[in-house]
C-alpha cells in the first residue's frame, strides 16, 4: 500500500467553446518498480500506478497504461479541446487496487 | 555593475541568445498571480557593500527560472504536499498535531518573512527550524526533526509557502543586534585553506562564473530550495555548510549558534526581496 498518494490537477476554470486548453496532472507516488532489493537482499514488491485516464463529460480524452520504468510522481501534461461546459474526470489506478479520482469543472465564456 | 557588464560582453560575442544565461529583465510571477520582487534596492545596512540586491532566481537559466513559475512544474511543491499531511498528523505523547494548536496552515502567513527572530522567552534568536522542533518537543512530546532532514525542510517549505510574495523583513536591531553583529563578522571572515569569506564570492564576484556556474549574491529568500543536483529540498544551513566545506575549512554544524547568527545576517541582506520558497535552483 503506497502512502501519501495525492493527486493534483490544473485545469483552466473557463475556456472558449472549441478552445484547446492545456491540462497538467501530477500524482505523488513512489512508483516502486519491483526490480529493487532492500538492504537484506529481498525484492521490494512492485507498487505503481498502472493506468491513468481522463474523461470529459464521459468521453475518453486520454487513457494511459503505465509500466514499472515510470519514475516517481508521474506527471502528465496534455492538450484537450473543450466543446462545451462540463467536467473533466481524472482517474489513477494503483497496483494495490486503490483508485484515486479528481474532478474539475470548466465553464464556457 | 559587473553582472550587467558580463552579460553585455556575452551578448556581443554570441549573436543568438545565450543558452543558460539568465534573462536580466525577466520577472518572476508564480502561477500567473504571485508577483515576486527579485531585484530591489539594498537595505540601509548594506550601504557601500551592494548597490542592489538580487534573488538567486535571476542568476539561473531560463529553463530553471520557468520551473519555478508554476507550482506544477516546481518539484519542491511535492514536499509541500507531504508536509501538509504531516501538519495534520498527530504525533508524540501529547497526541497533538501542528493543526491542533495552529489550525489551518494559512495561520502561518507572514511567519517565514520575519525569521530568524528574537524569542523573548528563550532569550535567543531562533530560526524557523528551531521553532518547529521546539513545538515538536515541548508541545507535542514528539521526537525533533533532524535539522536539515527532509521532514524539516518540507515543513519549512509548507510554512514558507504561506508567505510567498511577501517581503523578507527580519529585525536586526534590539535584542537580535548582537547575534546579527556576530553573523556579519562571520560573513566577512575568511575561512579555510582557500581563505575565502562569504563576501569574496557573493559580494565581490556575483554574476561571475565559479567553474560552470554563476555566482549569485547568496540570498536565502528562496530557502528551503529545491536543487536539481540532489532533487530534494535543501536548508540554508546545509548550504552554509557546503560553502564553508568548499573553502576547505572545518564547518560549523547545522543548527549551531554560529549558523543561526549567520542565517540572521544573510537573511537581513535580503530584506526587501520576496519570500520565494520553495525556489528552484541548480
């Protein structure tokens, strides 16, 4: 179980209809690869965020599968076109079954 | 001014903008809203020593500067998040957290700007780190943080964030004056086999190169600072120790009375610059 996992998201509060906006997301997570050993030579079990998705009003914007080579605190920055007012929903899936969610609303105008 | 002259010469030699050369006129605005003062008139006590004071941000490359302009890009903010969790976590025999007494961390607004500060009850000048450990030991009954440890620098950063953009304004008169004088004495004392004082580099030669890097004025308004070289937050005392070590001297210990005095003096040299912590440097 990873501790101190906190998602952070930056989405503009409003945009013009059809405007391309930049979204930044970061989740603090150790992203233990499963390749390392502790001081006694035992393998430290893998514990990573293995999937990240962003949806806008239920429509998929980005869906990322992550592998153990990802570094600590995965950071994603991507562009999205905003056709209408609505909610961006961000979801991170942890190896241990935890699901972290964050929702940001965006207005038009 | 040397720094200006340097960049002017560099601009003549290389027609294209120099990579890694700080843009002298750039302004630091964090998140598009917090305007920072990174260059201003020197405080009165520096008359004759420095014409104006400049944040270390001005001496960094464009890329490093930009990293500090958005909390998302600033890796130091991850430690602030960690400290926020620690702020709300009860520890020690008293079962109290920072929040038990201080409520929201927003109540710390303005604190970073005036530290190190004279503590009347203790009869000494105290740094923010000393005050944090005093709370931990005497209010919470918890183990003190290691003075330059990750938990301490993260907590200092969290408290500093509440004062971002406010001008540094440490008191140097009254009961703090003798400590300040001691710090000033140290600043101009040559240490080590290389016989270098703080002033030799940071007052006489800021803007010039030290190996592959620009010497800054050694301002500490951005501490604790996220350094790209060790990817963590660094306290001012750890930096002092590193500098004195580089003069090939035996250093003082972080948290020692000598470094507390030096921190007060160096902080006072930045009176008027904005609290930037956690800043990003190389």
